[in-house]
C-alpha cells in the first residue's frame, strides 16, 4: 500500500472521529481512481427509508448520497466542493448541515481535479499517514 493510500485511510479515520462514529468505511485505491464509501448511521428526513452514505473520490471530493436500492448507483444529494481534502471538521459540518436540512454544498459535481493528474494530492494524503 502506498503512503498516499495509507494517508487516505488515516484521513477518513479522522473524519470518522469528527463524526463520532466507528470507522465503518471502505477505501478503494486502484489504477484508475481512489474512492471512499462511508456508511452513515443516520437517515435524512427526506428519505427516511434509505440508507445514507458519505462518499469521497479523487475528482469530486466529498458527497452525501442515499442508497437507491437493488444495487443501483447512489443518489447524490450534495457535494461539499471547495477542496479535495478539506479538514475533517468541515466534512463533519457538511454531514450535520445535511442532517438538519440546511442544504449544504452544491448539487453538481465540482470536478475539483482529474484522476491521475500530476498535482499535490498524493503528498497531501501521505501527510496524514503516521509511520509506525
């Protein structure tokens, strides 16, 4: 596992800490794109019968969506936007705002970067990794 992949895992653990939740997430780093799926325990009032998920990918950053059922794609309710790796406290506030129907973020994918771009994302993620 690369330093940036370990850093991404640690970053998501910090987000889980801010959310005061057990770190129930899946980090997937492959040759095409890094993604995170984070199951949330809450449900939003607009979709009381649907599971809620916090998502991250290396192109659009954080998003919140609801499970659509039957193995279909997740319905994204909002994207945080702004920064691809915002402070964990900002991610927690994004979740809290959505839970209280304050309609945070934006509806359209922010396209913060393209997967595979030679920029500072790997270094930013690697900075979260704590070597043993």
